[in-house]
C-alpha cells in the first residue's frame, strides 16, 4: 500500500510486515529549544507507538501540508495534547487544541546536530571537531509531564513578574 504525503507528490511505502520504517525530519524553528535547535535532523520512526513525553512529528491541524515537531504531553479525548519545549513559542495545543491520532506521523528516535560552520569552511580545530562529535548524535529522550507542567508554571510566574 502506498500513501501520499503532502501536495508535493512524495510517496513512501507502508510495509505491513512490521519492518522498521525510519526517515529524516529537519527542525526549522525554535519551538523545541533547548532540546532541539533549527538545523537539527531527527531520525524518526513512522507508525511507532507514542507515549507521553515523546517528541513527535505531526501534521499541523490547520495546515495539514505542514509537518511540525512537538512533544506529546498527554492523551486527551480526541487525541494528543502537544507542546513545544520552548515556553515562549505557543504554536502548539495551546493554540490549536488536541491533535487527532491520525495527524501524528512519527516518533523521534535520534537527534543529529549539524557540524558548526558546515558549508563555510567548517570547524578547523581538532578540539572543536571532537567536541561536536561527542554531542552530535543523541537519543531524543522523553520528558515527564510533571516537568512540563512545572516549566509552564515557571513561565506564568515570570510573565506576571515582568508585567509589573
């Protein structure tokens, strides 16, 4: 069975025999900082089960040709409540509500950080290359819902303090 992705006519095979289906996704905006930064690549697993705290790739509920990266916070009636890790960017369920299960495309597995200065001559020092190599490939870890709630509460308090 083949499934169309977006308006570009890209296709991917959906294997019914349970083979591991993986792909790459690129992060373009700061909504997942400090976990993910623009330019980071994600190795994702299509159709993987999602648990609270997982980083997921999903179709934007209002623009389904747009794929976005968010953290699945909790199951709610009708789908997943998703949030970005950056408390100052609100392009998540606070803006568009619960995301239906069928819009969740994949679960992030590994983050690949690009080499600093790639394309502009690159990193020249050995120490810089070693430092990058140690941190370039990391598994994307789940975060607990309690930590997400406390981060939200901290942000609310800081907004109140700044407003005065």
